[in-house]
């Protein structure tokens, strides 16, 4: 990762996980739509972003406490830490 402001949650990540399915399973179950996908860096689950109607990744964070997500969009290389409200490109 590049040198920039970071937090312990992000420093603890040794290898960025990116979901390969290209779908939000929660939206599929409920017949919903998504805009972009995010992958949880604790458990590897890929869910929809806050621009999506159901905001499944933020719900996942609140339910589990898992702190960091990565964009699962092709070409995006960034992490977001929910507790520290920190965006980091890698």
C-alpha cells in the first residue's frame, strides 16, 4: 500500500480480498438492485454499496462490526474503514 494516512484496521490487512461473483447475494435473494459492490476484508462477503437502495454492506458492518471494505469494482483499488471513516487507495 502507498504511504498515506491510515488506521490500525487498514494496517492489519495483509492481502486485499475482492469478491469474484459480481453480485450482491442479498439483493438477489430479495429481488433488489445494486449500483456498486464492496468486499468485506474480514469475512470476504461481497455486498452492495451505500448508493444502492438496500445498502447491504453497511448493514453487514453494523451487524458484524467488520471494519474495512474494499471496492469490488474492476479498476478500483481502495479501502474504506467504517469506524475511522478513512478512505485509502492502494
